[in-house]
């Protein structure tokens, strides 16, 4: 399950974009893909902050967090 979470992480997407750009023979295509990924990472971060909901254990003392 952690593997799938890492696929959407900023570090993985950024590394994948850099590797794709380095290995792509058509540099314009690689540059466009990298720009799309940078926009995606930025938008993803904005949406995560915009829709961030607090965890229930932040409000209720009766609910205990098992792990974080």
C-alpha cells in the first residue's frame, strides 16, 4: 500500500520527469512532459492544501490515533 502512495509523491514524479527528459531523444517532447509534470505537482499541492480536513483525533480526546 505504501508503494502506491509513493507513486504519487512529489519526489517520485519529479525524478520520473527528469529521467524521462534525460532519456527522451526528442528534447522538446521531454521538455513539454516535464513542464506538465511541474504544473501537476503544483496543482496537486494547492488542492491538497485547499481540501485539507482535520483528523478526528485533533478535535476529540476520546479518539486515539493508532499511528501517524
